[in-house]
C-alpha cells in the first residue's frame, strides 16, 4: 500500500509504504501526478521510504513503470526522488531502476540509508 502526502511547508511529497508492493502499485502512484493539483507544478520533490515494504516486482516490470512515468515527468522541469532503503534486495532493485531511468533528463533518483540524508538531499535542490 502507498499513501502520498504533500507537505506544503517544505514542498515535499512524502510517500508512506506498507506491506507488499507490486508494479501496479507503483504505476497507480505515478498516475496520481495527473491530479490537477500538479498542473502548475514545475518541480516535484519526493521522499520515498521503502524500509517497511516487500518489493514484489522485478526488473522486467521496469518498462511498464517507465512507460507511465515518462510523459508525466516530461511536463516538469525536474523531479527529484529520494528513496530510503534498508536491505540489500531493495538497494539492488532501486539501483537497477536508477540505471533504467537515466535517459530521462529531468528525473533524478538517489538511494539513501537514512531519512535524514534523503531529506537533506531533497532540500538542497529547493
């Protein structure tokens, strides 16, 4: 389960995740950026804590995720995505995802081991 929460005080979208996460959950989250609230947004900063989930999708699912992501990110000047991981599997999956999206010039995804480091990186771009 994923619950996005925009904090207007710091301008960051915090994504709470619990339980098992499949590719369709990620796609559903991406589709939330179709909301009119993001229509006039040039920059999106996301804090994504995946320490309490079990990732059930594989590298084979990246193409469908990226297909949904590309047109939404293209409308922005920049999307910064900080991901906090805890275990080796999640780190490897996120690193493979980083490599898969490096062709998207206005999207940057970084992996962190602590929430503090992730937030510091996001806020340095604001």
